[in-house]
């Protein structure tokens, strides 16, 4: 029996359950019950596992619950793009040299991606005085 639980754990990488639940939330486009999520994921997960994952997503600001009958349904709060941006920012701030990481990232962009990035950066307002981002001082 231990082999079965070990094989279940081996099937999903760390964070994979959260990603799978988010994918169901995004696919439905509206509030969905934990039971429906459980079924969408193949029904092999315990209901309590699904609700635990949903609670974790809520703590991270990625999902929220809304009243539905005598229980709750859940919906995604952040779009896929928002989550990807958060992950990129977390990776950037995790390193000791964010500038070097950004440089390597930009070097790997295609010419078209580089043009989009330049356009997006040009459209950003200048930083407010006194604001400090990514180790940049306010003066």
C-alpha cells in the first residue's frame, strides 16, 4: 500500500497540484465547487486535499471563495499572466544580482520580444521621487 501512495506523490512535482487546480479555475471562467474541481482532476484526490489547495491559493491571493448554496465555490483572482509575472518577480528578487539576471533574460529574447519589451518600458511612467524599487535609491 505504501508503494501506491509513493507513486501518487511521484506523479506530481512540487506546486503541481496548485497549478492543476488553477488551470481548472481558469478553464471554467467562473466560480466552481471543490467537488467539481476534484472531478475535473480525475477524482483521485481527496476532497479535503482540493479544499486545502484552494485555501493555499487564497492565502497567496490567487483565488477566492464565494457563497454557493450551503457551501462555497471558488474562482481565480489572478490571470495566468499575473501569476507568471509574480513568479518572474520572485525569481528575480531571489538572486543576489538582479541586474545580472535581467541582463541574461534580455539577452535571450528574440528581436520581436525585445521590441515588445522596449515598447512596454517606454510606456511606463517614470518612477516617483522617493520610491525605491529593486535596490534603486529614491534620489
